[in-house]
C-alpha cells in the first residue's frame, strides 16, 4: 500500500478531494498527490473540519510528469467509451492483479470530475483500468471511483486482526457469590430438586464469560429476588 500513489489530475471539487482522501484512509493508502488541482478546492478540503491525515499530508504538483516521476508503473482510469484509446484497457479485477504483482512504485491516475484524464495524460500510462459499469451510466463520481478501485486492490489481502480488547471478565469470587445467591433463590422458590444444582449453576456462570459490570448487574437482580422471596416467605 505504501508503494501506491493516488494521483488526482485537475480535481475541482473539495468534497470529491475529501472523499478520495477518506477512501484512501479506509483502505490504508497514505500517498495522495494533487496535480494542478483547483487551488480553492484543495485549500478548502485541507482546512475542513474532517480533514484527515491523508488529506493534510497530500502533495501538490504543477505537472503530471513531476507527480509520477518516481513510479515504475503508471495506471490510468477511464470509462474509455467515446475515445480512440491506444492503450491496453483492463477490467478492474484484472488490473488489480497486475498492480498487486508489481514490485516497484505505482501511480494510479484519476482525471478531473468533468473530463477525466486527457489524451495527453494517458500517454504517460502503461495501461488503463475500467470499472465494469453498465452501458449508459459509465461515468462514476470521483470519490466513488477511487473507493471501488482501492477496495479491489485490497480485497484479496488479509486485513490485520483488530487489537484484542480487554474483556474485564468477572473474577472467580464474584462468580461464586453470584452462584450462591441464585442457588439460595432457587431453593426458596422450590426449584431445587437435585443435589448437583449448585455445580451446574457454577459451570453455567463460567460458560457465560460474564464481564465484571454484567456480573454486578446479575448480582443486583439476585439480591432483589432473594429479598422479595424472603419477605413473602
């Protein structure tokens, strides 16, 4: 993911720039590059209340060659429905395989919201990617196109497991008290007919893996039941 740069060429809308950065953060791609972005849009996106690390760390370039200078694979995105494009065009799932197998730095290009990548922009590319949209609705919102493309790139990669959260399980002494209170309540209610009921209760409460704050609530219910049963008795 660190080897891939998302390059926006002449982006015009701050909401789209923000959506792109959000998608990059969601899928773990940190490197956003803006080529001749509309200055007001770029500044507004970076200064917005929800500007994340990707957006704040994004870099501006005056030209596409400068933005992709260090990359060894350049991939453009295009619906390519009304152009005489003289480049290989791969469906997204096939292109993702090629990108994942490339060992060097990769630049993934997205054009402006209105026109997409120009013919000149495409001459810098090794091949183009086409998201398989339906005929008649080939064009996608910029933020959506980036999100779909990045998702396909990570789809087959196992995500790191979430860090384990402390369970704060109830201690044994609390579970024993809970067992005893419920056993006493069951005796008063006439439920106990066998000698091993308390052992079954003890095993039951341990199987439940109660967190401490849940055990406190169960104890409160048991005490209330006991108070009511003893009062009625």
